[in-house]
């Protein structure tokens, strides 16, 4: 495990927080703006990219360096664990 425990806890808290904010963005008619076939798929990709960017930025902010490949893989692993939750929240 490359990431320290405190950083992992921070990511878990922030992922839960963003997950709980999803209901504010649903039914935003984004499909007409972006001309996408599936608003859920679009928002899922957008949210996952948003939280990954947040995680990378937090890593840099806390450790004053870019994450290594191993760090990035671990961050992505954490995101993948929560990906299903994001998709389910968007579909309800």
C-alpha cells in the first residue's frame, strides 16, 4: 500500500460527500446541451473524472509531489470501488 492511511481516509470522506451531492445534478437536461444519448453515462464519466482529478490534486497539495504510478493505481482502485455507488445513485 503506497498511500498513507490519513490520505485514504480523506479520499473516502470526499467520495462520500460528492456521492451525496449527485441528486442536485440529476435531471439537469444535460443531454440536450451535450447532445449525448445517455445522460446517466455522461454524468457518470463526468463525476468519475471529477473525483479522480480531486484525488490527484489533494495528493499534490498534501505531499508536494506528483503521485507515482503506484500511487495513481491505488487512487484509481479506491475510485473503482466507489464507481458502482456513483452509477447506482445516478440511475435512481
